[in-house]
C-alpha cells in the first residue's frame, strides 16, 4: 500500500456492500460495483429495494462525487471501471448449494475479476462470511494467477467480517464494532485504520486473517446451536405435554440462563454459516457433532410444525387432501423485504 | 396442609440441604436430617466440611432451638424424629450410574422413608434435580404405597429446584430467585409463601411440578451445550492452527456473542443433569441430538487434553512409558473442597 490517497471499490452492493459504499463514500472516492445492471441503475436513481441503506447518506455521497470533490460515491457494473482504485472490498454472497456445501462461486468469480485489475500495492479486503483459511487458501491463489502478482509482496489482503443485522435500524454499520485483520502486520494496521475512519463503535484488530474469519463463522454458529437447543427442548416438552414457554420463563429467572426462543431459523446467515465451519472441520478430519446436530434439529422444525398442523386438522375431522393452508409471517425476518431481481 | 404452624424437616444435609436448614431454622422449627451420623455429629458441633454453610447462621439457628423458642435448628439421623414435622424438603443427590442413566436410589429411598412418617395434610417438597415428571411418576407412588395415604387428598407435593452455586459466596441461597410449584394450586401458594419467607431475591411460581422440574433440567443442559460448542471449536481450531482464545475474543466484540470458554466440565450438575433430560426424552421416543452430542464432546475433552500432552512429550523426545505427570487444578470447581465421608 504505497498510495496515501485511498480509492475504494466495493464489490457487490447487497445489504452489506451498499451501507459500506455509502459510509466510505462520505470520506473517500468510492466505486460501488455490482454485476447486476438493474441494481446499479436503481441505486444511481437513489432507490434501494433492500431497505437497508440510509437514503439521505446515499444522496449525500453521490452528491460529493457529482461535485468532483475528490470523494463521494459512483456506481458501475463495468469491471474496467475498477482499475483506478487501490482498495477492493468484496461483499458478495457466500451461500450453500443443495448439498449444504459452501458455494464459493460468487467469491471466486469476484476474485478472478479483481485479479485482472490488481496493481502493485493494492489491497483486497473480504467481508463475505467464509470458513477460516478461505481467503489465503481459496481466494489468494486466484488473485495471484489472474494478476501475475505475488501475495504479500505485490498485493495484500485483509479480512473484516460483515456484521450487518438486516432490518435492524439501531445496530447499523457504524454502530457495530468491527473486527479487522491484514495479511501482514503493516497491512493489518492499514485495514484497521481504514475501518476506524468510518466505524464510530470502534474496531478490533484480530491477530490474523484466519482468526478474523473464524470469529465470524462462530458468531452465527453459536446462535444456531442455542436456538437448536431450545428447539430440541420444544420437541421433548411437546411429548411430555408441558409448555416450553412456561419452562423457559421459569429457567429465565436464574441470572445466567439465556432466554432463546424456539422457532424457525432462516435467512443468509444462521442457517448457512455453520455449514462453512463444518465443511472446513470435515476437511481436517473432524466431524462437528454439536454444530451439525444443531443444524439438523433446526432444519427439521418446519417439518415438526407441519406435522403438528396436520395432526390438529385430523383431530378436528378436517379432510387433509385438498385442504388450503394459509401461511402467515413466513419471512426471513420481520420487516425485511424479499429482494429479487 | 391444615396446620398454620409449619415444622420443616430437611432430608439430606449436603451443600443444598444445609443452607436451607439454616435459613428456615431462623424462622421455623426445623429438623436437619441426614443418614450419615458423622455428618450429623459434625454439624451439631458447628462444623461443615462442605464450606457452603454460613457458620454464624448455623450457630444462630441452633441457639434458637436450644433456647426452646419454638423455632431453630436441630439435627438427627433417626427417621422416627421426622414424625412431628409437616413439611418435608428432600435435598438428596441425584447422580448417574456407570451407564450415564439417572440413579434415583437416594431419591426413592428418601421417599420410602418419608412415606412411613407421612400424615394427613403433610407436604413433601423435592429440591433434587430430576427429569420432568419424576416427582409425580416416580416419587408419589412410593409415598402413597408406604403411607397408605392418597396424593392430593391426604398429602401433597411441591417441587422447588435447588440453585446453589457451590463455592459462590455472592449468589447464595437467599439471593437467588427460586422457582416453586405445588401439586394443587392451593399447595403451590403454600410452597411459594414458605420459600418467599426466606428468599430475599423472591420466588417464581411455576404452573406445575413438571414445569418446575423441567426448568432446572434445562439450566445446566444449556450451559453444557454452550461449553460443548466452544469445546468443539477448540477441537476444530486446534487442527486449523489458530488460538481459540483469539477467536472468542474477536467474536466477543459483537454485542450478542456469549463468551463461554473451552474446558472440562464436572461436578454434580453440568455433567450429570443433561442425562436426566435425555433419559426422559428417550423414554418418550425422542433421541436428543444436541444435548447428547454436547455431552459427548465435553466428556471427551479430558482425552483430548491427555492426547495433546502425550504428543507434546513425544515431540520433546521424552519417554512416555513410566513418565510422571503432575496434574494441577483438577478440582470440581475453584475453592470447593473434595467432600468425602
């Protein structure tokens, strides 16, 4: 990282990338990049169908660019527009495939594209949730291959896990402490300073990329395991014939009891991230029992609820075949739009 | 419960029963009963080898009895001394056998003994950790058989799970909110009022014995599962080659991350109680995946540590066979004596 003047490109403008582009855009020259031209067109017109962005901030950041102030936010879906930038932040999705295995396609495609624009001194920071080791073992070789540059000599990497809580208007990007890391101690300082300049809640500099990657993977896995525990309780108490809510309320009067509630888990994170950690563990010969049993229990809760409904219908003498079922409230999270392009 | 004047006998004077006997003894006429004559002799001399009791309180409660004030604490190992009492609180241990199945022997023996002294209007309150349904399905039939009395007509039951935290001098009996319950709504009120008279932190009246039983079983199971999760992480991160403490520190900067630490679990509670819940679940045809995978991981941590030590010794070129190993700090909990009679 030779240049003191940081020009930042954000790769992927979903609910993670867009707020980041806006905040950095208020202070730096920022390109918001997405392969989806429709998304770029909408954002260029100040419209965000994810409802995550601060639209006033978006207008402000775009205005700074329009006034040629040397900072501000512009948008593009053309990868050649990435060339003038020196910090690339990757915020593409990391989903799982139909076999619950990590699907790194968007991450590796983004790395391939960045490899082709990478220059001496550039930094690539990943924010996408991955398993520990993914940046160095999966992304870096692609960056090297496509750029012809050498990692930690010609270019560098950072990892700073996104902690966006979709639908949460209180704990927003700048108000959530951010974990940072870099591929060398010097780059770790640069990455940390960069995020510190926009995150008012402060940063936590992790000792390595792997530690930063792992820290994100375990956050959602812990939540998944805790929800699976109360879901398992709900399955047991259903058979015993007592109300799980009553039991949790009583146990909750102890100072250290954690009041998780049974229910479905979904979305991009809790039902997905634990598989990344499990995948890595399996590759190293360890079968994660707690994490995967939690996934199994949570994944089967929909089936449990459906079975319950069918039994209740049978008990009421209703005809199951051909019956209509009204499903209410089946969203990823309350007040989060279903974003489709 | 006809008599307004409550005379309370505590069955089992371990780290649960003794503090209870002392607190009740300050306000009521209380008999502290234990089958161990040596324990009775020591307590009668103001000595408590569990270190849990408030010795000043013990002296005070015993003094009240000695002065014939109609309240105060006396001790006995003779079951015929139990006859004049009308509230019996059972605080005997509920361990597991070598097959990790609940060993109800002390609980059932205590119930058998109480059945023989039970009179019209008496209340038997259990504090021992059990699975939901144990009081009504396992203990009540023994009480009925040995007394010839009818449950909920001639005598009644309560369940109020102990929440003693051994070695903790801050969260002591009277300062921890207590869950109460009774076998009828009226008896639930009596049990709740009784505990309210000594627990300054207040009580929580659960809607049924089963709910109160379940609330205790899940408290320690939740802790066990959470520790097993970080233990599983430690096993994975050991293979990845990163420090689990670093990862937990980074993840802990998120507001909702729970900072459990990897390690061994032991003692009377965390490594035992989950098997009670699991046992009941299995009897109802549900195999608890999350709870038992947690138990497996935690039970194997000792082996993991031992293997690590052997590998480190091999790496240092030491001879394993015949080597001496110094084990430090292997206690149930810090500052808790190993109580043996």
